[in-house]
C-alpha cells in the first residue's frame, strides 16, 4: 500500500470512529525523500481520496497536488522538524480527549501502565490560535517527550513511526480519555504511584524511545 493509500485509509478510520466531524482534522506522513504528504484544506475526512492529498517540503512549499495546503501544516511540519524519527502525524478533535482538554491542566493524571509505555505522559498544551505559530509554541516543550498531546480548547495530536501507528495512538488516547471521564463520574479514580510512574517511564524511554527523563516530564 502506498503512503497516499494509507493516508486515505486513516482519514476514513478517524471519520468512521467520530474522531473528527465535518472538515475537522488533518493527516500527514513523511516520504522517503523527506517531503510531507498532507490532506488538503476543506475536505471531510470520510470523503478523502488520493486526489485530496498535497505534497509539501519541510518549509511548507507545495511540491505537488491541486488542493489548498491545510492551514494546520505548521503544526505538522514543526513536529517533523523536531522529531526526526516521526513518520506520521494525526490531528483530530476526538470528543473525550478534547473534553478533558477543556477542564484539565498541564498533564493528564496517570492511571494506566500501557498509556505511559506507548504514549508517554500526555500534556495539556496551552490554548493557541489554530493555524498560527502560537500552536507550535504551545507544543514545543512537549513534542520530544510525548507521542500524544491534547491541545486546550482545540483537539489532539498523535505522532507515530507509521500512519497506522499514529492512528492507533489516537485511538488509544480517546479510549483512555473516555475511561477516565467514566471513572470520574463514578468516584475518585486510583492513580499510579510516583514509583510506578518512574519505572514505567524508564521502560518507555528504553523500549519506545520516549524521552522520559526530559525536563518537561513531571
């Protein structure tokens, strides 16, 4: 399957799973030539075809494609520049993760070992006006130490070593957020201990390449 076909597949998956609505979100992937293929602006992800993809360089200049470059390209390009190993970025507006981004501060509390191992700590990045340099500034302190980021009053971003990896991380993030919200409705969820968190982050760094010892990890 080509990169273009994979992007189309992921677009359809995020729409089918209601991680986006209407024209929300954007999906991108890095090519072997270090260019970026990204969904064009103003297209429902459930309707995306290969013709709706645009190829750009790391400076945001169009290489090929007929559509308008997504205004969120700055977010994607910043991640690719900061994470040389990043192969794909998924930006969506999943309901539960976005809801937590409306009420939580700094980081999600840590309840699940598998989340720390695969996503790292999940920061709640300060609100920034979409499509502006403010967005890249808001994620700058976290992009190298987490594979999933929640954007206050906006949505969420996941980073992967492949398109499906980035998609599955978005799925994991949304499942986690939903479970946390349900648990809070029932009572006070039990958090992992600081000792457990330290051990898990150490494993995450050695196994998954998450920079768990970064100064940005609390």
